[in-house]
């Protein structure tokens, strides 16, 4: 009928398709909130002095985007961007495109004597450690291995080897024993105990242990990490970022990472009550009733596109029945407040009544592409 409003499925599908075209046209290359030290100007001293590098990264993120080119900050292809898009395309049934992205991931992998994994394509630093371009870290390795995991679980020998190599690398991270139990570091260089890292690594190791050739130590470390994270759940149902005093803050997307990692662990490996309690808390404290995706739990001052993508994924993936209504509310809020009609992508954040107009390929566009593909699948399932 002429003038009839598009269904949510049609809306999401159209927006998702345009965003996928944007990513493909860019060849999955773009700016990142943490890439300042890739500049030969900014990185000259920042790569040598850790705290200076951390400060440079923060300052550069606040500069007008037009200064990126004069400051020689390059656009890069991040393996996590490629991995998120591969997961989305596989879910959409775009098998040929997903296979091409997996091939690209292999070209971006770093191999060492202790395993093989992925890092970011730029050097970066925070107050705890500094790391070189391409040096593997836990988060990039877990997410970049996930596109191979389903194939490995189906018996594909090459994908199995890739996942086991990633697990071996993850098994060399520093193990930290604390009041909650066993946690693990972000890199081989640091000893910062971070809960979402432990959840993601633990969940992946448990699944890798069940592959042909999987090792018992993967099972042992994975189980200890999952239990450590579960014990660290706050009374309100969410998680601090980490166990150190300065890491006792709660943001929405890392809580979403944890919930989905626990959900993805093999049957019986995680506590259903912890998961249910966490999801109730996430629903109440990480998204406004109108769908605004809050960056920090319970704090409406800043909404964030990265948080939006992870909230959509959490609402679809974590509850026993997908909470499509909540996910659609977030989608509609994003279309109204952070959608960039000119490109088909999304802006970075919304605060003070206006969009923060920064365009980040990994941090925003790739995550939103996976979120919309997942929401599209859930809406399509409802239509059936």
C-alpha cells in the first residue's frame, strides 16, 4: 500500500546494507580512538615514554578530526574491524564475503613461538603498559579468532589449527590470583587484572579445549577465569572494569562483553543465575527507557555508539528469548541522534545535546554492522 511505513525489519536491513557498503568501500580502513601514536610526529616521544604516549592518545582524541591529516595520523585496517564484519557477514549468509574477510585476518595475524594471534595496527599506551603495532593482545586475539571458531567446531582442520594457535597464545598471558580468584592480563607485558578480558579469554579457552587437539590446560585455565569473573559480580549485578582500586568503575559495553562471553561458554561452564542477574542489571542501568545507550552504567550524561552496538547484541544474545523490543528502541534512538545520513555510518557519541562527530571504523562502524546484522536476524526470525 502506498505510503505504508516500513517494518522494523525493512528499516534495519536497509541501514545495515548501506553500512556494509560503507565499510567495504573503505576496504575496512579508518580512524581509531587509540591510533595517535601511529603518527611519526606524535609517536616520536610517545612510543618511548609510556605515560607521555597515554597522554598523547587522550589529547589527540579530543582534537578536531580535521587535524588528523596534518598530524600524519594514518588510517589503518584493524583486524578486529575485519573480524566483526566477518561475523556479521557469516550471520547474514554472505559466505563468500565472510571467507574473504577470514583470509584477510590470516594476513594480519602475528605468529610467535608461543602461538599466533592478533594485535592492533598501531602502537598504543595507557597508564599501565605500552605495546607495539601488531603485538598480540587478548581482546584482539579472541575477537579475531571467533570467525574461525564455528568452522573449527564443524571439523574444519585449518580453522581448528588457527583457534588452537590462538588459545596457546592466550595461555601465555600473565595469570593473576586475587580475592575473586583467577584473572588474566590484557597482554604478555602487563599484570592488570581486567574482568572482561578474563571472561572473553576464559570462554574462548573452554571452547578451544573441546576442539580436536584441544589441551587440558585450556579447560583448567578457562574454567578458573569464568569462575573468577562470576565471583566478581557486584551486588547490583554488573562488573567493575577491573579489580584494582582505580579500576572500580562500571561502563555498559564491557559489562555486555562479560555477559555475552559467559553466555557463549560451553553448557554448564557458567552460572545461569549470574547471567540472569547480570542481564536484569544491564537492562536497568545501561540503557534509558527511550533507548539511549549510556556509556557509563546509570549515567545519562553520555550516550555512545560502541555502547549502543553492544547493548543491541546483549539484548538479542543473552536472554533466553531475544529482547527484540529493547534492541529496536536502541536502533531507533541511534537513527535519530547519531546516524550520519551523508555516509550511512554513525557518529561517536552524544553528549550535551549534540553529536560528537568523529567517525571511527573499528570502534563504531564495525560494531554497529555486527549489531544490525544480529538484530536483522532476530527480526527475520520473528517474521517467520
